C-alpha cells in the first residue's frame, strides 16, 4: 500500500477466513506502525462479524511495536452474541506474535436519557492553521529522514488551537485542543466514521502529557509509546466534518503519561470520550565533558 491521504484505502481489510482478516500499513509511515491504524482496522475486523449493532466502547492494549513492512493479521473471537449487547475480542498478529488486542462491546440501537459536558470555548477551525503547514515552517531544522515523515500526506487534517514548537518546546499546561477531520471524503457510513474517529483519536494524545515538561517527540532521551487506549462512542457523527479533540493530562508518574479526551462535533455534540496511558521514559543524554 502506498502512502496515502485516503483513509478508505489506508484502513482496507481483506477477509481470508471466517474470523481472520488481513490489513496493511502505508509505506513510508516510519519504523513502526501508527497505533491508530491498528485500533481502526481491529474495530473494522470486529464489525465484519457483528450484525445490526453499533460499537459503544473499545479497550485496547499495545503489546509489541508493529512492523510496517509486512501485513497484519486480525483474528476475531466471537465472545458473545446477546439480545442487547454483543462482545468481540480481536488479536493483531505479526511474526507469529500478538502485537495488539482489542475488546469491543456492541449494542442494538435504542433511545434513552441524555446529557453531556459542554464543548470548550475555543477558536473554530476556520481561524487556525493546518498542522502540516506549521510543520513545514520547521522542515529545514529536521534531519532528512524526519523531514520526509513530517511532510508526508496524512489521512487526517489537524488544526491545533494552541500549538507547541516541537523543535523548541516550552512548558505549557497539560491541556490540548485540536480540530480534526478526514482529509479525503469517507462517506456517511456510521461504522466507517467510527473507525475514522478511532484512527484519529491516537493522534496528538500522548503529547498532551509532555507539554508541562517542555518536551516533544524530538526531545533527545525521551522514549514514548502507547500502552493502552480506550474509546466510548456516545453518538454517531460524520468525520468528513470538523471535530474538536479536547485533551487533558491529569497525571504523569512512573514513566507513564495519562490522558483523557472528549471529541465534539463543530456544533457542540459530544460524540466520544477517550483515555490513554503511554510510556514517557526520559533518560537524559550523557553530557559531554
């Protein structure tokens, strides 16, 4: 699969047995597979074994780094089919080992009582710069390999409300608001729009817990990786449209950063909540003498 801004192409799965599916990572993505890709493909694999139900929550663990040079196999365990709720477990496999697993719960649609948090009062996407454009202003400062990754086409367009300079980070509150949407049209299918949201939910998330420490992805001596990831889908939405990803990091400790998120449509509907803990291990480079 070539590097692409088309999320439909990026998340495509091939069915190779009743409960077994194969997915690919885009070429040129980096030394390891982006976590959001595996989350979204695993969710779509689970959906291919579910009838007439919509996912309301997933809980995921990242076990090993994914290898972008080979396919990913997704094995679905049909844990339970109930009258109201259906449960699935999905295991992602490479080189004969588990690299990721997902537990998902699906519910037959029904109405009920409703309330929600209000959306944060922040500038709209029309008043902000695209993250890719912000990165381009810093390309000259990056090594060649990093420059290519920073300027590659992406399936998600992002416009941060309060961007940090990842080459010269300064201490900032552990709060981050980012507008997001699919770069290319993805249609109005509820299932695929959930997968698109799941893919985007892993973008920028862990960096929220780096902000108070004046660190970023390029900080020498900082090792980062997603450990677990959870999403609760509250309401359907169309990820062709802008969504605000409101993030905060209540805690960092034990070389781990903990983050919470809420995802809103542009008109203020809360459509999903997220949580993630990630590795944030800092080992300062040895000082020259």
